[in-house]
């Protein structure tokens, strides 16, 4: 049976009992082993030691070896005499563990950039930085474009305001029309007298 030793229990795992009493491992359910079977202790998936099962104790039974606080668990015992180190010392793996790589998701903006300029897309993927002069020119063009769009937005807002209030402007036009009509009438009246 194989048992993975968690990192928080590894320091105590190598310590020997001062009185020579058997060591034990706790299980919440009945362990899948029998007395006399081999136990292999794993450290990050690599075997670090082995021993043979000397006893199995069900929950609620305390054979005197384990503290009473562990009475709710199954206990698998082994004698220290049967314990053997498989490796001279445990060394954690040096290679970096990484999560499984997911397929790279391509954004729509990345597709747009590739279609517009494949070379620019390739340089960006390689993390090649643009020269400072090019960045300065790009910022200037961006500012110029922002100013243009601001002016255009203001013109659109003015036009929208004029079209959204047609009654006010129709009233002005009507007033100007009436004034012109009245002036025309006065001009006609005074011109016939002379």
C-alpha cells in the first residue's frame, strides 16, 4: 500500500519514537492493507521509505500506542525495526511543477492586428519594444486624434441640439417672417401716398 506523506508531516515522519513503540498512520475509513503487507511512503510521488504493517486498529480501540484523541480513526501500525529508507535522503523535485497548459485563446484584436500587419503582430508576441522615437510619435498622433474627435463630438452635439428643439427655431423663423411682412406692408402703404 502506498501512502503519500503530506509536507506538514514530513519533519515528524523521520523522528524515531524514544521508547521504540510502533509508529502509526491514521485513516478515516478501513485501510486497504493487511498485517504483513508492505507500506511504501511517498514524498511528492517518489518513494522515500518502506515498512511492513504490524497491526491494524479499528476506531474506538486504543491499544496503548496512540493517544486517545485519534480514537475515531483507523490506525495502521509498523515497527521502526522494519522501516527502511529507500533513498539516502529526501530531496524535493527540482523541476518546476506547472499546471496543465490550456490552449492559447486568441483575441479578436489580435486577429485584427495580424491581418493589418503580420510583422507588428509577430514583434508584439516576441515582446520586442518599439524605439522611444516611435512611441513619442505615436503619442503625438494619439493626442492629435483625440483633439479631432473632441471637436467633432462638440459639432455633433450642437447639431443634435438644434434638431432636437425644432419648435424654438420655428418660432424664431415665424417671428422673423411676421416682422418682414409688417415691414412690407408699411413700405407699400407709404410708397402709394407719394
